[in-house]
C-alpha cells in the first residue's frame, strides 16, 4: 500500500489539524500522552507555540494541553490542513 | 447520633468542579475553608446528612492515576489506602470522552463509586443531551447529574451517597478487558497477588500495575503495609516480570 510518510506532530504548524496514527514510544511517557488524550485516531488542532517555540499548545478532545517538542516528536500522523 | 463517620473522596480531571462541590457540601454544615484555584494537597471537610457524619476529601485533579506525578500519587494512594466509603468521580459533562478515562481507572480500583456529571448547565447551553440512565447502566455505578456552582442536583447526590454507604446500592463496575495476552497474564498473576495483598486491595488492579512495572505503587504498598514486602512483593514483582 503506497502511503505518504507520516509526519510528526512537532512538525505541524499553528492553525493546522493533525490526525494521530501512532505513538512511537513506550513506558511512562506513552502512558502520559495517552492519558492526556493523544490517542491514535484522535484529531488535534495546533493552537500556538510559546514565544521561545517550546512548548506548543494543542486542542485535544475539548481541552488545551501543552507539550514539549521532546514529547510531540514521538507522535506520528497526518497533517490534515487548516481549520 | 450515629458515631460512625463515613469517608467520601472527590476525584476527577482538573477543573471539573471538585472544589466547588466540596465547598457546597461542607458549606451545608460548616465552612472549612475556601480552596480556590488548583488543588495541590488534599483538603478535608465535614458534612452531616440525615444525622450521619461524613468526612470529605478533595483530591487534586488528574487526567490519570498512572503516570506518577505527585498529584496522581496523592489521588491514587488515597483511593487505595484511604479506602473511602464512597469515591465521587466528578466529570465535566461537556467533555465526557476525555473525562471517562479517569472514571474507568477509578472503577478498576473500587466498586464504591458514584459518577457525578458536573457542569450540566454548560452541557445544556451547548445543546448536549446525556442519557444518564444508559451511562449508569454501562458503567455499572450510579450517575448523578450536577451543576455544583448552582447547587443543582445536590440532594440527589447526598441521597445516593447515603444509600451507598448503607449498602443499599449494588454496583457492577465496568471492567475494561485487555488483549488476550494481557488477560492471560492477569489470570496467572491473580492468585499470587491475592495471596500477598489479601482481600484488602483490588487484586486485578494490583496485577495490572505489576504488569505495567509500576514501581511507585510497590513503594507505596511497602510504605503502607510493611508485611506486604516481607517476601511476597519481591516475589510478585519477579513473577510479573517473568510472566
Ligand atoms: N458553569 C459551571 N461552572 C462550574 C460548575 N462547577 C464548578 N464550576 C466552575 O469551574 C471552575 C473550576 O472549579 P473548581 O471547583 O476549582 O475545579 P476543581 O475540579 O477543584 O479544579 P482542580 O482542583 O484544579 O482540579 C470554577 O471557575 C468554578 O466556578 C458548574 O456546575 N457549572
Ligand atoms: Mg480543586
């Protein structure tokens, strides 16, 4: 199956939406990301980056959650364009 | 007046109105303090209902009870070691998908749970209609709709709490089923866990934590029950790894 290479959530820009395919990580950080709502299938909106570029705020199932790049780097999926 | 004092714990995601509910309930008899903003350490208060005394504990808001932040440990330890007579899981009715994660985790830990659907006024404003009877049937515990800030639903909640502490409500908490591989491991581990921790702690939940390699729980168990660690837990831990 020919499929576009998956993007990292950390590459998505403010205003973009992103659908999660998988989390490439194990252990406590994976658990934490899942508990925060970053689960495969869910749609995320990138809200804004903080002035220094990290962390970035995301809208995920009706709540705003900020992630550091070291966390969002492990989240893979499709960039599905702007709102 | 009955001397027995019942304990009620308040758990839930951040910002779902736990402290507001705490203040409404304790305000019925005495005000033990206002706890605005984010709750960090738990607050305790008291209330009386139908001539019986209840102690109520306001736990920090968390999205989970697994990820080992200090807040999550406080909440988890209170539910496991404090053995509240009732745990109220306060959910934001406008964000159920997110909030139910924690509710399911609590249902794995105790069967004495009442789900409070708070912020129902907001849900109504957004045109959301929630089938609470069906939700209650699926979760296997009572579900009480609330708007704590407007003191809506409080009487029904108090009555449900009273009936639960008196054993008048039989619950059948929804048990999340895991993959076959994990369920097989749980089955192997359960007798061992029961042998070590006895009836005091929820065996299936402890088995899951062991399989997850949750060292913080083991430390907490060690702290709370020395004899748990005499030989049993090292063995249990080892078995969990080898299973
Ligand atoms: N509309 C509405 N707002 C509510 C209701 N209950 C609480 N609030 C508001 O929600 C906000 C959060 O309430 P808190 O009681 O502090 O929430 P909490 O769950 O204790 O928050 P943490 O301790 O941070 O986890 C406050 O601004 C409350 O006034 C309600 O039933 N309806
Ligand atoms: Mg609070």
